[in-house]
C-alpha cells in the first residue's frame, strides 16, 4: 500500500459528476494528497496571518480576535496531523494486533464521547445498533470510528443516522452512516452519478486509508442533498464460519464445505454435555474429534500422536495438565489450545491480553468455538 491508493478529490466546494463509490481508488497520486494538505493548511493560516498583521498595526488584540486566531491555527495543525496520519498508514508500517471486539459497544462508547460536540452544533444522532463482534485492531477501530464522526460532524446539516447490522450473506458486520450535507432548497439539480466534492476532505481520505489498512470494504453514495457511507467488516465473529474462519484467513471462498477436514483435535472434558457440545460445534468444520475424560488419558493419546489442537474444559486444569501442556509446547509450540470456561458468552482469542490460548464461555460453544479454533490454527501458519 502507498499514497497512490488514496481516493481522489476535486477542488474544494465544487461538485462533479464522477463515480460515487468509495471502495475503489479514483486515480489520485501522492502529490495530489500533498497538494490538498497544503491547501487546507494555507486556507487556515492565511486569515491567521492577516489577523497577526492587523494586531501588529493596531498594537492590541481583543478577545474575539484572539479566539479566531487560535481557531485558525488549530485548523492548520489539524490538517497537518491528518496528512501525517494518512502518510503513515499508506506506508503500511502499522503493526496491528487483531482481537475480538464488540462493534456495537465500540460505537456506543465513541458516540457518547462526542455527545457534547453534537449538542453544541445542534445536531441529533439516531442510532440503530444490532449486536456484532468483529476481529480488528482496537486502536485502528477507535481511530476509524472517531474519523467517521469527525467527517460527519464537519458536513452534516441534518440528523446523523448510524446503523449497525449483519448481512445475511456473507455474514459481515456493516456500519451505515447517513446525513444531509446540503439543505434541499439549496441543492443543485440531481444527477444520476453524483459526487459532492466538499466531502472529499482530508478526514474522508484518512477514513478511507484506515478502512484499507483494516481490510474493510467501504462505499459512499452521494446525492445532491445527502450522503450514505457503508463500512463492511469481513472479520466478523459468528456461528456460520464466515468472517473469523477459513475464508478470512487465506482460503478462497467456496473451496471447501469443511475447511478443517481431516484436522485432528483432542477434547479433554469431564462432563458429557460439554463434550457433546464441543463435538457438535466442530462437526461442520470437518474436524476429527478425539475425546478423553482425564489428563492421564490425554497424555497417553499424545504419546501416540500429537493432534493439531487441544480443546479442554477448565475444570481439568491442575499440575498434571500444566506439565502435559509444557511437554507438548516443547514438541509442538504451534499447537492450538482452546479453553472452555464457565463465564457464559466469553470469547477471547490468544492475542487478547497476552494469553497463549483462546477462551470460550460454556454458553458460547456453538457459535464461538469454531471461530476460536480457526484463529488458533491460523496463528501457527
């Protein structure tokens, strides 16, 4: 990825009938991004310089003039910062640490932090959020949502509608953000292929670059009066094996109905009901499941042949299990481990909190264990 991947923009304030899809680059080059950064910085600093000269001539400054000067300097600094962030992301040097996160909760938290700003601008926010968990870098997700709000707040003249749902197929979480950018009585004549170039500001460029860095699909559709942005998260955690499954970790879609066919997994469980839940959850993956009811039996099994993964009930953990795990790690450090714990709907992958195994709550086995196992196996590739 480089700066040439960024979307294009026209002259500020003008509208042009160009393609309205944000999912594909519009042929922009790096120098055009630099040009826009310079233009936005200059747009803020030019009146600031005029104010300083006026102060120099008059020998005094009033409160209103000082406030305006500070605001203009802040605008210039903000434009410069956006340019630096875009360049850093485009260079591809961001080390991401994906983890399972609640997208609906992240949206609520991010929007709550901006409520005072919404109130100050007299804008309403309308939320329609369905539960959805995605696997992304937490820092980049926060930046993405914050930038989406920056962009929306800068241009909205109507209530901002934000909706979160999960597509039926593929089962990807999807954020839709819609707002009016021009009062209807001031809008130009409608066009079939319309793009409001005012919206192609640096915040939009940063939003697009963040989405690309996170491997998200995104699209924007403008009309003469409003705009609709859609962000789609392919790494969505769900029970259909889409998102956090083989399709998301390099296997072409549709290559196999059972993406882990032939993979051997050892299950250590004391309770038959837990064992049956695990077996049924892994059946659609094509996993060959071997079940034992004690740590001693698990050691005997592993002495004959090591499986690719071990799924175990937390109640079997003791010093004997710890010794078994240490011995196996010496022989096969990439073996996948998934612990079934009692905490309800919990789902944590190994990169979460520095853990060396995934954890799935006993109430989430059916819809979260397949994804957890796929992640742990993908780590060892």
